[in-house]
C-alpha cells in the first residue's frame, strides 16, 4: 500500500476544479501528439480533435463525501510506484488519459512511462498483488523515432523502443494473463510490430509486423490495434500496401488470414468499401490504423463497423461468425429515444451476442450510446439525460479493446454532468440492462482508497464479468494518477434514472 502522499501541485489543483462549459461535446480520444484523421459514412475526410470540457481552476477545498454506490476500490497502479524485479525507476501511468483493459481475474493491462530510468516506458499488468512488467523499451515514445537500444529484446530481433500510449493503443489482456500490445522496434527486421505476451511461458511472440506479407497480397504497410480472446486468437487492423484504410486480419495458431476487407461482399447485397477509417499520424512520418477496432468474444464471434456501396444501407455494425457476416444495425434505422442512426463507432461485443456502441443520429440527440441486439435495443446515454441530479453533457466514442459491456448487459460509461450548482463533474457509472444507473466515481468526491477522484478522469472505463470495473483518474491526496479497480455494490436500493427509453 502506498504511504507517501504528495503535495498538491498547481496541476492537481486545476484537475480538481469543476468546469463552466455546458455545451454538448464528444470525446473521441485522449490527449496525445498524433494527428487523427478519419472518413465519415458519407465519404468526407475529417480531423478528429479531443473535445473535452474546459475546466475552470478554483482554489482547493476539502473533497465532498463520496457520491457513489461502491463496495470497494483498490488502486493497483499509481504514479510513483516502484518498479518490480529490481528495475530502476517509478511508474508514471498518466491514468486519467490512458485507458487500460481488465480480465476476469481483476488483472489490468496498460502502457506507461517510467520516470528516472533509461528504460523509460513499457507495457505492464497490475492487480491487487502488485505490478508486473510485460516488456520495457527506451528512448522516444512510439511514433517519435526512438533510437534507444536498452529495451527488452523482441521476437523479430533488436529491442523494444517506443510504446504507444494513445487511446486506441490500450493493450488487451485475456483471462490467462496473455497481453496483446503494439510497439516500435529498434534494430529489428521491422520498425513496428503487434506482439503477444504469453503468460504461461513468460514469452513474447510476433503477431504481425510492418512489411510482413499480407493475406490480401503485397505487404502490410500499417498496423493497428486488436482484440484478444481466451483461445489466444487475435483480430486486428492492418493496411495493405496500396490501400487507403485498414481491414481486419485474424491471427490464430501463428497464422495470419483475412477476416473481412474492403471489396468483400456485404450481407444482403453490395460490397464493403471501408472497414476501419481512422488514421493516427506521428512525428516520425508513420501512421497507425487507429480504428474502429474489431471486438472479439470468447465464442470467436467478431463485431465490426463497415461502410457499404450498393447495399441496403451506406453502413452500420455487423456480427460475424466464422466469416459469415450479418447486419446488426444500419444507418437510417430508428434509434431508441428518437431520430435515426447516421454513423457509428466501434461495437463492443459481449459473450451473449449483445453489443454496445456510440452513434451519431439525425433528428434526435446529437449522439447516443446504445446497447442490446436487434429487436431489443436500449438507450444507454445521450446528452441531456439526467443522472442522479446531474445532466449529461459530454460523451466518449465507443472503442475496443476496452470491454465496457458485461454478459449480463451492464454497461460502464463515462460522462461529464452539469450539476445543480452549475459545475461539471466527470462521472463513471454503470447503465444496467433495466435502464437504472449506478454511479461509481465522481470528480471531486472522496475515493474509498484514500484521496479523492480528481477532475481529470479517463473516458474509457472497462469492466469484467466478475463485477469489477477499471477506472483511470487523477487521484490527488493519494497519487498524481492511479489505475483503480472498483467493485460496485451488487444490490442497488436506489435505482437512478428511470427514463422510459427501452428501445
């Protein structure tokens, strides 16, 4: 348990403050140096900016009493934490804008900087028993042309250089503790690769690398993130040389195959024109296919977003079983609560075949989170919704591999609420399948593990099927930032936000 409590810096004081901006906003990604471009369903090229509330700094006051229904919270990784295994340096996770994933055992996977050490970054796992190193690198961050050679050796030769800590690049972890991560390589056979750490053997294997042969012909020119299941199967994004956007490839038993790509036939007619359209451009001149990444469940099913030409709709979300695709929801379909769907972000798939997703709408709210399956969609969140005395203003995109949807239909979300006193409060909460809400963490309130939840909170919480939620946040009074595992109380007597939107 950490015993050192740092003094509150000016940065922390700003992080505590509630905001005064009440305009609706969408959060597409956390802060970072990459330039993020995308293509919309109607073919427009756009640049994605990080839209967040403008926090108004105020003098520090004692935190308010906890405004949450949780039965436990444990910080499992935090700023200043000593690295294990005799490694020099201390952890700097910047958890309030760097997502993590969580498995059924309560282990999280994340990337982080390491302060006061030559081996200054890496991929880690953490749980209530401590911090564990997956791989360490050194030099500049991923995408910034690291030349440092003091990182761990890689399976393609050379050493790990920079790791990617952007929103899209959260490493995935399965229930066996295997970890999927993206990293730059110095002195190897390729400058960048997607790698799988196998916990049972404590070894790392290559999934794919830039320059590898593509199953579509030619070579892989750009990699992206992926999703991992307990069978060790990986569904990931990759761009084949000559293509504009990424397709979904499958890695199974050491072999890479095509899963779905632009030009493939879409169900009910037409062809896919684009699968993953988001590109992140970096200072070293390279780019990464950031998303929307596919979601892979334990049955081997894959959910993905696709744009279509000549079909029944211009695009939507699909569920695929062994390569057989079916529409789940289409642009133009009615959205629960009013309006029709206009465009979509990544579908998050659970083992019950349900998905949760962010969508833009026409004739209804500007944006909406929805969960469920065909014929039983339910509205989860939209700007203007009331949640426990506050009004939701800011929504985040749905992104994989952060699993936010449990098999029982619980969906963990982040929003920024305008409270009755006019201040904004970042909030993590669960939207239950019965439409009730259970608040887990609120900016400026006491945290069960010490200190309190700061004003900066990561917008992509994740949850497992064991009733555990990962939240990354500034945690003044405890540490600059922390990755926290929260246990919601299983029985909620005060059901919040009965809004009547049942799809």
